[in-house]
């Protein structure tokens, strides 16, 4: 158990819908990262937050957004869902902004029908 | 884009044998991390090796890093059936934007290891 929690574990929804994925980092960690794992793209970095502020963006679509709240939990919002958004979404956390081990949560498996 | 390339893509061995996986990357790094993933589940952190380190051990794991060749290897000794999983290397290339650092990991495509009992 990495100490990072993610909910829900599974999500099945239809095209065009909007979903919210939630992540709680390890106690004491200030950085939260979101990654997407799909069969064709592999594991890709989406976005990083540090202590409530966006720190870096990767291959994140404009239909996707995220935020980190004062209690440091984070949410990833996915809207206007398409079939190709079906993937495993991971949250990871670390203490600093870079250079540390990133501990991953169990992931949310999103299926868009 | 994937910075790391892992070799081999798949490895099949018998219990008790050693397994070696290699990872190559393209840019300068701050550190390199190895992860294990069991069949579509979460990523389990195995080991982190910093750019100024050449070798690191953790139990049955041995990781080497050659920054001049931009490559790393993961050796699992005396493998067990429970080691069956996908193994990923991930590079942390410290980057800066607007004067502040950030640390995204760039993953390789992974090596699928199968250990037969």
C-alpha cells in the first residue's frame, strides 16, 4: 500500500459525459501528479500540482482539468468524454516538486461506452 | 513521447533464474526510477537511483545506471513466480518553468516478465 488513495476504482460512462476522479496523496506529500495509461500511448504524464498550485502540464487535453484543494487532495475532471479516453488514470504523490520518489495510487479504470 | 526504451519487450524465464531488463533514455536526468505493475493494477515503486549513483541494491534487486550511455538495467536475482509482472523505468529530468522546478516522470514501454514455476 503506497498510501495514495484514488476513487472510484472503476468508472463506466457514456460518450459526451463528464466524470471526476479523486486522489488523496500520502500524508505529508505536497505534490500530486496525474498520469494516463492506455494501450496505445503507454504511461503519459498529464499534470502536476504542488501545494495547491499547478506546476506543470503534459499531454493533457483541453477537455480535461484538475485542481488541488487546500487539504491537498486532487481531482481530475474529464468532460465531453470520447471512446479514446478509456484508460487507467493514476495519481501519484511526492514531497517535493521534483527529484523524489513518486508513489502511485491504485488507479481508476475509466471505460467510455 | 516516451523517453525510455526498454529491452527486451518480453522475457520468459524459469523460477530461480536471474532476469535482466534494460532501459535507455535520451536526455539528462535527475534520477531514474523502476516500477512494477501487476496485470493492469497500480504501479509499485521498486527503486530510485540518482544521476550521481552507479549502482543500487534492494533485496533481490540490483539497478545500475550509466549516464554516459544514458542507460540503466534492473537485475532480479533468484526470480520467483510472484515476480511475474510488467517492469517500467521512468526518468525524472528536472525541468524548470517560470523559475520553478517540476518533476514529471517519463516512462518506457515496459518489459513483461513471466517467471514459470
